[in-house]
C-alpha cells in the first residue's frame, strides 16, 4: 500500500503531522506493526516554476512555427517565445521564470530566440518530469486553476513536495488499505483526532428515485447497495492536483470520472464504480446471483463465465458488472457519457474472495472487499465521489440516493471483556488500566471500565478483532513492543534423534548433491496440458477447489514438475541443469476414506551439457542415458547401500529406446529412469533431451554400507583382458558377478571395456570385454596370475556357459 504523507495531513489539524516529520512517521509506523519497506519522493525536483496565464498570442515575426505569448504571473506581464502548437489565450500553464531550475540541471534565463527576447518558458509535463500528466507534443494546461493562483509555486499548488511510504499491510488489516485507515493509526502518535474531509455536495433537479431504482435480490452477497445520478458530466482529464495525488501513490490517471472513484477508494477504502446510465436497460439496477451459463465481457476485454455462487450487478436484460470485482465493458464510462450512475456497495468478503479466485481476477476493489470494508463508509464514499465528479466534470448531482443503506448500529452492540490480569500475563509487562484505555480509544474502540478490566466495543472497520487475545495484541502493539522487558529463555530441550526415515532422506540428499545435483522444491499442482497425452486423466487426482483451473491436478510423479524446472533454467541460458527433489506424488488409490494414494519419492532430472569445457575439448557432449544411469547408481549406493539393477521398461512417458525399470538385487521394483518423451520437454520449451529418474523412498531406507579404508599395496598390479561370448539374455552385471565369485582374493578390480555384436559372434549372443586387475601384498608371478585366469574361464564355461571368443 502506497501512502502519501501530504495526503495524510488532510485528515489532521494543520501542522499535526509536520511536527513528527516523514522519516520519524515511517519509523513509528514500522514499530506499530505497519512495516515501511521504502520511503521515496515521487516527483523530480524543479524550482522557480509558477502558475502563469496566457493573455495574448501573436505570430513570431521571424519564424512560422513560433508564437509570442504575453504571460501574467500575477505581478505584471512578460513576453515568452513559445513553440508549442496548443497554446491558448486564457489558459494557465506552468511558467518557468528567469532563474528557474528544471530537471536535468537545466537553467532558465532571459534569451533571444530568432531575434526576439523571451523572458522564461511555458513548460510541458515531460519538461517538469511529470510525463504521465501531459503529452510531449505541447505545453501542459492546468485545469482547475483560478485567477488567484497566478504566481503561486507549482510544487505548492500540486503538492509535489511529497513523501510516499510503501507500507506492508498484513492480510488481516483490510481497514488499513486506505489513507483514512492509516490516519486512524497515526492519530495515536499525534494525540490529535483525525477526521474525514467535509463533503460539499450540492443536489439539484428531480430526485434520483423518480428516474432510477435499485433491487437487491441477493442480500447475503450484497447487503448494502447505494447509487447516485450525476447529469451533464463531461468526460475529460482530471484536475491537475488530483492527477498528481494519484500518480504519487502509483495510480495511473484515466479521466475525471474514473479518477474520482479511484481517489475516494484510496482516500477512505470504499471501492466505487461508475456506469453510463444511458446504457443501463430500463434505467435500473438489479443485484442478483449469477445465472447458469451466464457470460459477461469485463473491462479488460475478456469474456468470462459466471455461476450462481457469484453476485452480479445487472440491468433489466443482462449483467453489467461482477459485484465488487470488475465492471462490464457494455456499461463503462466513455467520452460520450453524459449521465453517470455511481455505485457504492458492500459485498460479503468470503463470497467475493472465492469469486475473484475462481475467475482469476485481482483488482484494487476485489482485494479490499475480500479483506473487509466498513459498511458504514459506503454513504460518505458515495457522496464524496459524487461531489468530486460534479466539481471535476461539471455535472449536477440529482437529489437523494437510491438503494439499500447500511444498518444503523445499536447501542447494545456486543462488547468484549478485557481482563487486566490477563493483559499483563500475555503482554509480558504490567500495563495500567488508564494506558490500555487510552490506546484503544485513540484508534476508535469504545471503552467502558468494569471492576475486573475494560468492556470494549469493537468499531465496524476492525474485522480482525473478535476475542480478548486480539485486544491484548492491540494494546501491546500500540503501547510498544519495545517496552516489553527482556526475559532470559530457559535452555532448549535436546532434540531427539531423527528417525530412520529422516536419516535416509539426509543420506540421499547428501549423495545427490555429491553427484552434482541441486535440490529443488516444486509445486505439487500440474495441469492436464501435454501431460494428458501420456497420463490419462482418470489416472490423475483432480482437486475439488484448485488454486487455478490451469493447475487442477495433483502430480502423478515428481518429475512432472521437477522436469519443468530444469527446462525453465535451460531456456534462460543455463548450459547444464541437474536437479533433485524429495517430495510427494499422488495417484487415485484404493483407500476407503476417498483420499488419494500418496507416496514419498526421490526424483532426479537433468539436461544440457555433460560437464564444463576444458583445454582438450572444443565442446562438451550432451548429458545422456548412461550419465543418468551412473549418477543414479552413485546416489542409490552412497545414499541407501543399494546395488540397483536396470531392466527394460514399458512406461509410455519415456523414450522407447532409452528407458528402464529400477529393481533391487532381489528383483523388487522401486522406480524407473530414462529419457522423457520429447513432446513433454518441447512443450516446456526445452531444446534438449531431458532425463529423469524416480524411486519410492520407502525402498531406500536401508543404512548405507560401512566403507572400510584399506592400505594401498606397494606391490605392482597385473592386468589380463578377456573377451567372452555371452548369451543375449544375460546382462553384463551377471557376468561380472560370476567372475568375482570364481576369482578369489587376488582379483582387485574388474571393468567392462567393450560390448560387441557382429558377424564374428553367433546369433543370440554378444561379446563382452573384461579387464581383470590382480594384486596382492607381494609381487605376483605370471604363473600365479595365469592360474587364476584359467580357474575363472573354467568356472564361467562350466557353470554359466560363457566361452572365450
């Protein structure tokens, strides 16, 4: 919430806030629970620019595109050479006098232009650093200026010497989303009561009730709805002071009708909306629920489908606005509008919040209504906006309001008892009853003393206060958290040891990082999109109340979101991305309670280059299936002491030639790995092969094997190579295991270095090249090594049918 310091001063007696100062006010607001994230001055600095009126315009004698203007700044006439095409006699402009300083270190002095002396300059908005207020094509007229303002400093007239606070308003304090709301908080600091500006509203003509009416058919969704008619409005630019006030807090000026409603919303917190009355069929408003299959085109140009759970504003034929969220394009105020129907209403916060989320619309109005707006402010906000429109657009306000007003609060409103003993116990210090009463009354609470404490009546705008503990927090906050004495805390209890499941998670996380993967946390929600082509919808869990329609399913596997994160980084220039996540996946399950089957899983996802370049290579080869296999084996062994086996897979979402099921040594399935279907990776915008692996965490809780360090032998190693003919049905891992069983203690290492299929190998078999390394505590002789090799070859032939090639 952007808050203008100058705007805040309008609620207090003259000088009350100036005595505190902007910087000190920002500090106190932060201590009071409204953190000020930034303090800034919104407008560029310039000086010596006053209001000047053009009295006469005549051609320049030596230039076709220049004019000579006679300008009055209230102290005589001056001649100014002007090149703007829009200068008009009688208009008031920003006049930079001799000695003026403009943004960009530009100084104004008396000079001759084409032989004619010019005493100053008439300014455009961009020349003053106020680009949003006027066009660069000509000088900037100041609508609303009066004769008595001539010669006044432009910064003073427009309140440009302002300071703006960016305040972080918590979600439970919807009452503070306005200058009036912040002013109620500030009055505790100033000791002065804040008051709303007086509304100078003049009503003329026939009563509004004779020409229009309001029918509220949905009182649960909209208990308060009021309207006024404004005739003869001329849609144009707002007065300059209003435009600068809106710009200071980040609101873009539109026109004098829309700006007036935005101004009042930012002033008192009450959202308003203006309709073109002539475009309302039947000249009346009906507040009702949405109808089945009903559609409306909103102000942003999008057609939206509504339902009976939404409150709609309609005329006699169709909906013209989504109540409290956004107006419709068929009834918006345009340059042709002459009669405005001005709306001020109160909507049910819960219903409106659900409507905004369902439609995916976030507006200034919907945010305020969803957090809660005081119903009592609807009347003042309506009258204030009508008066501003009449002043700025030249309209006449019809007599009276139409609609359903807010209920009158009774004196017997429910009160909350604040016990002083409870206040002292929770607040952490003794707070006198008089101090508690003072702070609560200063921010609008009604207080009566009782024997045990205080009876508190909560004001209508404080929706966040419902219990005694809320009042205690309010007193502690306003009297100062910094006044709570420091109390030494007891020594924290020693945390219990982590369970086996959490220890497994830590080991796997450490192993994945050691393999070069970075940990990620991705959402559990996915959309059907391209996943619908590889995951049938009936195999995915659909949410009843999703955050958005696009992501209405729970992910069936972690890689469905983790892979998207990898592709997101690749699209933004990353050469290689390796991510892992330990999280939950969901599937429709056989549970009797109707909840989905939820499993905790480990997922790896990688794409891009295999590794960084070095001096020996011009380019890095891409990450491939065997890189993933090696990384997966490292993670499973170091993280779970698991020697995994890979067998062919039939999973449709993996590439048919690069996919495998992950098995435990005894053949139990625990996951899968492979290259993801290219259609999915392409849909995520990645121009690279994406490799994924995923395992059930329940199968990875084994304690890791103890690693024993052995002394390096000082004796030399001896190597022998074998080329074996192996049946196709036997994996290389089985051959290696058979060699290890027959080799004895002298075999130090074994490595696979070749796999061959071709004419020299019989049908249904392949050639496997193995490199055996023998080593002992002493130097082995050739005969000892040859004997070991012969024993291995004999064992392989007799027990497994493997022969030498």
